[in-house]
C-alpha cells in the first residue's frame, strides 16, 4: 500500500513539472504568510551568523607572558605588557607611572568586555537561536504539507480516472484530504507564531542595546578616570632632564707651563738680519705702525685730516716748506728714548745723526699725517692749475724695522728692545 502511494506521488510530481497534471493551489493569504516567514528566516540566519562571529571576536584570546593560563584577551595582554614595562622604570619615572596606569585601565577594559560578551551570548544570541529553532520547525511542517498535498492530488487523480466508483478509493481520498488540511493548519499556526515572536525579538534587541550601552559607559568611565589621574606633561617639561656624563676618564697630567714672553730663553739674540728676527720692513710699517686703539680711532679723524691736508698745501711756499710741529695731545703707547726719528720734541735737545741712527723710531699719528702732507707737497701735481713746488735733494733710502717682540739684552753688544720699537738698519750681517 505504501509503495503504491509513493508511486502515485511520484507520478503526480512528474506530471506537475511537465504540466500535464493539475495540483491543489494554496490560498493567497497563505502564500503571503509564507513569503513573510521566508523573509524573516533568511534575515535571522544572517544576523545570527554575524553576531556569532562578533561574539567570537570579542572572546578570542591570545598568548601572553606573566599569566597563569597563558591565554588572555587582547586588551588584557596589552595591559600586562604596559604594566610590566612601566614597573621597570621605577616610581621616579613619570613615563613608567603612566604605563602602569594605562595598563591597569586596559585590564579593567578587558574584564568589562568579558562581562559584556557573556551577556551578549546569554541574551541576544540565545534569542536568535530560539527564533532559528522556531523557523526550523516551520520548515519541517512546510515540507510535510507539500508531501501530503502530493498524496491528496494523486488520490484525486486516481479517483477521477477510475470508471467505477470504488468505496476504498473514496475513503483513501478523504483521509488524504483530512491530513493535508491538518498539516496546512499546523503550518499556518507556526507561521503566525513566527510573526508573533517579533515582539520577543524586539525585547531581546532592546536588552542588547542596554548591555552594549552599559559596556561603553563603563569603558568611558575607566578612560575618564585614567585621564583625570594622568601625568602632567607641562610639569614634566619644566622639570627638565639631569645631564649625564657619557664617559669617565682617568686622571690627566697637569699641563706644562707656558714660557713667558719676557724671559731670556723665549727668543734668541737679536741680530741685524731681518730674515731671522721679528722686525718688519719699512713697507709693512705703514699698516702695523699704530696700536689697536689708534687704528680704531682713525676713521673718526679722517674728516679732520682732510681739511688739514688742504690747509697744509695752501700754506706751503714753493722754495721753502713750513716746519711741521707735533701734536702734544697724542699719547704714545710704547715707552722709548726721548728722540723719535730725528724729530725734536719741545723742551728736549736736538738729536745728532749718530744718535738718530741708533735710537728707536716711533711716529705718532700726527707726525705720520704731517709726513704724508710733506710727501704730497713734493709730488708734482697733475692738475693744470697747480704749480710745481721745489723739492729738496733726495737722500739715500734707509731701512727701518719695527720690533714685534720684546728682547732683554744678555751681552754688551746686544740691543734691548720693546714691542713697537723701530730700528734703523745701517748695515746687515749675514746670519749664514
């Protein structure tokens, strides 16, 4: 009997697919209800799949050092690393204290996350699993309804093909119809139950919102507390850093004493050879003649010097130049004998030729300027309006050197010098 029913159902299904057999159609209300249930079923399946992955991600543990179990949550592992490294700096380090505080906050966040995950699994995920089970029962009943419809349609087709009325066939048709109707009612009840479960799903979703909001609030509370007790960076900048010596060297020997300039062993005996002595030629004298103080005051006297030059030119006679007087207000920087290069100082006796050749020579700025004026008077003027002045016969050029170092005489035939003394060279001795 069962084999015949199965054969009849197979024929009915094949005929419906090929279009040769008629089948019992479902009502429009039932079809609309069925579409709504299928929509809910597909959505719940997707939500449950993603929610499960979300929960799995929150509860995923990694290996970390310093724990008994060996595996902890990622936030807990980060907190352990922060705290352990901060302890290595000690209590005097602001950075170490900040690491310890941040690490403890991360561990608190890990505990809060673990509690949130437990509530998520017991609340929202459990509600989704219940909905999935309910829809699974609906799917089972829906397949059962299709099977009984095929049985009913097969029996109906068999009765219609029978030429004679058979009571057995009519009884089987009646039984198949009753079973089909009963299963149809069960499917409708389950579909309506799924729709009514929407309120329960909304309640579960509201609880999900509450636990997640509480989770975020607890996290914010932990971070706000950490921020209130955070290290003051401005105070840390003001404190500065202690200077650290990079190396420690051993005891060094005392430096050797430098020889004095005025010592007798500082320089060798002064010779007339200009090649081996600290004397400069007359050509270099023009640049090194004045002391530093006089050279700095030179630009200030330039304006007074120009009118004096013009005035000297105007007062010079063609046949006899005017004598040049020295300015008594100039102070000499180097102490030397009272005669300077043959120029007579007021109140002092005139210098002889012999003494002039041996006495140190030092021209003050006023004399140098007057000498320049006399030289300019003797140079023929290139201007057409100027008359050539008479010049005295030229004398043989003498070599004058200036001492750059002081020297103390150690023998009777040696000359004692001071810095800045000028010496007229009458004859040179070859040092070689």
